[in-house]
């Protein structure tokens, strides 16, 4: 929907645009728009009934791996429990 919104703004075919690293870019002209600049327009577009997913080989994982670090006592459940406790009670 962000690509469609950018294509509408530029009056071009959505096939000539792609989303990557927080922007929608138009390859032939190298124009870019940040996702944040497209959110309002994309929110007004109809939600597509059929979408094409990326091939798993084309997926990119962002972040860093730090060898030697171990997370033993923390995890998503513990962090969520702490968040719920800290927002429920006043210390």
C-alpha cells in the first residue's frame, strides 16, 4: 500500500517502485519518499484482497549478532511481565 501511495503521488506505475529500508524508491528516476510521508495517503487506499509475498530467499534480517552474549533470565515473557507490573503498580 505504501508503494501504491507513492506511485499515485508520482503518477507512475507501481511496478516501477519498490520499498526498501524505510523508503519507497522509483528506480528509473531515483526519487524516494519515506514511509512516514506516505502513511496518510496509504491509509485511504483500499486494502488489497490478494497480495504477493516475497520469496523467503529475498527476505532480509536487520540487526546485529554479538557473539558471546547470552540471555538467560530475560526474554519476551519476562519483559512483558515487568512492563505490566511497572504500569499497574506505583512504586
